C-alpha cells in the first residue's frame, strides 16, 4: 500500500492501476478511522476495485465555531488500519494541496443542502460537495462509497453526481453500530461516560418511531412526538436539534407514513452533535 500527498501522485497511481485493468473505488474520509470506515473499505474490496482511501479533514465543511481544530487526527493509525484492511492507495493531502491558491468555486446543491443538518450547519454541505467533487475529479473512481449514517450527505451527493454528470456510481452502505445501537462515529470520543450511556437513546428513539409507523402508520407528527418523548427519556442531557420524518429523496417533510420515509434526528450531547436515521419502507396501511 502506498500513501501519497499530491494530486499528481494520485493520478499516477490510479493510472497505473487502470493500465493493469483494475476498476477503481474511492472511500472519502476525514480520518480517525473506525469500524464504519473499514466497512466501506471492505465493500470496495468485495467489488474488486482498486481501493483508494482519502484522509482529509476538510476545513471548508466546518462552520465557524465548530470543531475543525479539535477534530481527532490520527494519521499513523489510520494508515496502518487502511493497510491492514486491504486498501491499496491512501491519499492524505494537506489543505494547501487541496485548495492551491485559494479556490473561488463551490458546489451548492440547492434545497437539499438547506434542510435538516444544513439548517444548523451553514455552508457545511457546500464544503462537502466541493471537496467530494474535487476528490471525484482527482481520483476518477468507477464507484465511490458512502455511509447511510450520513443520510442527508449521501442524498445530496447522489443529486450532485446526477446533476453534474459525474461518471461515477455512488454506493451507499449500511450504518455500522456499537453493540448498544449507537452509530459508530469519530465524534463519539467527545462523550464522557455519562453522555456515552445516554447516546444509544438516539437510535432507540428512531427505532421507536419505526415501530409506531409499522403498527399504525399515523400522521408524521405523531411519529415525531413518539421519537422526541423516547429521546428525552433516554437522553435527558440531550438537546434535540431536530427530529423529522422526510421523503427519502427530496428530504421534504411528509405527512403520511404509509409509504417509504426516513426518520432523521440530530441531538447535541455535551460537546458532541450526534446524528442518525432509519429508513422505514412501509407503514401499516401500506403493507
Ligand atoms: P467521515 O470520516 O465522518 O467524513 O466519514 C467518511 C465516510 O464514512 C462517510 O461516507 C460516512 O457516511 C461513512 N461513515 C461514517 N460513520 C459510519 C458508520 N457508522 N457506518 C457506516 N459508514 C459510516
């Protein structure tokens, strides 16, 4: 496995893999790699793609006052983990390499970027879209792999790829969870033991919403109320940012739950902002 820091080196290494007849798969990460990231690497390998992992804490997707400076960085362990898991190329640029001479161009996916997490993290998804567009142009993969945990991100990127005709297939992979249900996240390490005990209530509450829909597919407002109640009970120190029942593609709030919906939630627990979601295929009256 090779670790490179420049765009030119990535293009060279990917070109060689292509010349050897390989297809190419990209896992884009901000490092502090964990089981969720490794599950994406496994998927690339299973597809037989040349496995490229990018590690870049992208400054432009952090809003002012967010945790850019303190975001966990552990490159040596990340590179070792990539190698152990079978990655073939790690691209770990610095910000000067990624944004040479500053950059005047951003990618904005309207509407989808402005709701849910976008409402409380101004500019976040523009930063994500811009860096992912750059990575897609740098690596030129056949497939790029993303986690369903960041459901809004995956939905926005799918739209970006369609709207701008990127010649890449996006593969969205299931959320990897701790045994108590908490979605694995680099930010979980911000939680103190008491907050960590409360954190699984987020997924528990979403599952409660799923049960409510399965039982009677009530109007979305009732589902939201049930999820909020469960979340407040299980994570009394949590500050709920949002709990929403949305259309899986448009991310717009829905009223009816007898068709596929996503229940998405964000909660601040001490220093960590946790997000999670469940996709519910069909409520009671639709089954
Ligand atoms: P990040 O390093 O947080 O930017 O995440 C990089 C990629 O890993 C994104 O596509 C995330 O959606 C994905 N990811 C993060 N956590 C998980 C998880 N628990 N399960 C599956 N994928 C994840």
